[in-house]
C-alpha cells in the first residue's frame, strides 16, 4: 500500500468521523432546542392557568395556540377533557405538585400543576385542589425532526464526496514531492551517487532527503577514497615487484650475486610491511572496537624502544587502552624515526602533561618537507625516509580511537612527534 493511499484513507476516515459527528451534534442540538421551546411554552401556560384557577379568574385565561387544557381531580378522574387523545393515566398524575412539570407521552407533551379552585378573587377555595394538564401535540416537532434528519442525510451525501475529493487532492499534493524523491533515490546505485534534487520544504520529509543526500555524499567520498587507495596501493606494490623481477633476472644470470639477494630480501620485507599495513587498513583494525585494559605505558614504550634499539626515558603512567594497538602505534612512530635518522638519532620519552600521558618520539634526521606536514597522516604520504606511507596514518587512527591525538613539529635536523593519551582518572 503506497504512502499516498495510506494518507488518503487515513484522512478520509477522519473526515467521515468528523462529518458524522458534526451532523449528529447538529441534529441533537436542533432537537433539544425544539423540545426546550415547547417545554418553556407549556410551563408558562401552566403557571398562568394555575394562577387563574386559584383566583377564580378562569374567564381571563389565555393559552398559546395549539394548547389543550384539561382538568383532573386529585384521584385522577378526568373532569374536563378537551382532547381525548391526550388523556393521561391516573398513575401519571400522582405526585403532581404546585410547581409545574413537563412529561412526554406518545404524540404529545403535557405540563402538569396542582392548584386550588377559587370562586372569586377575594374568596379562598372551598373545594379541594385540581390538577391542570396543558397538552400540545408533538407532531410538528416530529415532522421538523424528520425533515432535519432528511436534510442532514442529504448534506452528508453531498459533503462526504466533496470532502473526500479534497482529501484525495491534498494527499496527492502532499505525497507528490516525497514520491518524486523516492523515485530519485531508487535511481541511485553504486555508480550514481549524486545528490537527490531537493524540492521539499524544511519539514520532516525535507530533512529526510537532506539526510539521504548526506549519506550519498559520504558514500561517494568513501568510494572515491577507495579508488584512490586501490590506485596508490597498486602503484606501491608494482614498484617493489619490478625491483624483485629485476634482481631475479640478475640472479638467473649470476646465482652468486649476493648483493642482488640482499636487495631482494629487503624489498620482500618492505612488501611484507606494506601488505600488513594494507590489510590493517582494509580490515579497519586501527579503528576497530578496542579491547581495553589498564596499560602500563612505560613498559609498553620500553618494549618498543628495545625492539628498535633506541634510547628511552620516562615515568610510570597508566592509561586505559588496547595494548596491542598502542604497541603498534609506538612501533610505527619509532620505525619512522629510525628510517630517517638511524637508531642512534632517535629518543623516546614519556611524561605527564596535565591529565594526559605525553609520549614523544624525537629524531635528528633530515626533517619533513613543509609542504608534506599538512597531509603527513594521510595514507601513502611518505617523507624522505621512505616507508610504505601507511604507518603514520595507522598510528593516528589508533591514537584517536583511544581519545588521543598525534601532532608533529619538524625542521631540518629535528622532527618531534607528540602523542597525547588521557590518563586513568585516578592517575589524572
């Protein structure tokens, strides 16, 4: 079921309920008004009649047109009955008091009041009390109600189709931009990730299309990065493979060429590191969900420094993190320094800086070109020391996954990497 159809059915149902309710309330209101007017008229006539009989002035009695006056004894016997069809049963007359009240019988309404009978205005009544009954046919009200119901029914059959047509047009106009957006979104595929044209107001639908456009933009950007990554990875792998093939040809001509063998070994090691870094990035290991432990950062830094034979000094500090990922980060930073300055030209330091642990890897190599610094932590950004161009990108991803950041300062003869990681709360 389409959104337009659901919208149309929902609003049609609401229109039906509203129309039926409005017409019902209108009919009930008119009926109450007619009955209320009749009751008010009968009560007023009953008061005047009771006053006239009490004072013995029945000759001056005037009633509203269409009203019949009846007299009953207190035991319910009819003394004067001006309309036989309006005869009241004795049980109805029981309990009638001097305050008029209205009752409804089949086909007529009656106002009942108990009053003494006087012979002269100045003489009290020597007789018992009488019950006056003023009645009026309800046929005109019944006819009016019937006509009203007929009119309301005709109004329903006129208004409901008109309202339904308006609901359909409204649903169509409301759903059209969304349907067009849905068609545009359906045309998108991995090869077509351009934004959906936005012809919607800034409401919920408009914000939804904006969110889809943001997602499409992110997918397009990721796809472009993937293409660039594959192109760069292919280039990076092609170069050492070409070197290997050249040295294999040398070995084929001269099996005793040890220099070619050593070069091949170094090239193969470089390719191994490159493949490991590529796999790490492809699997998202640098940014994967961490396996946090309380990590002795000093012990970790000492281990990494010892592996590369570089100098280390620092204080004991603890952080919450993944020790394997943090060790990989340290190895990448130290390896970068060793390639630039050799083992003797690299120092690793660890100290406290406010609520952070500050790791510094300093080397006295040639420095990093100024134009390379802004993109140093991007994939395949390589300095003069060589390498795969992936180690620093992985190191930065690991630092950020731990809530930290790596910064770098460089000039000819000195490069300093700083890693700031949040300390444990009790340490901070």
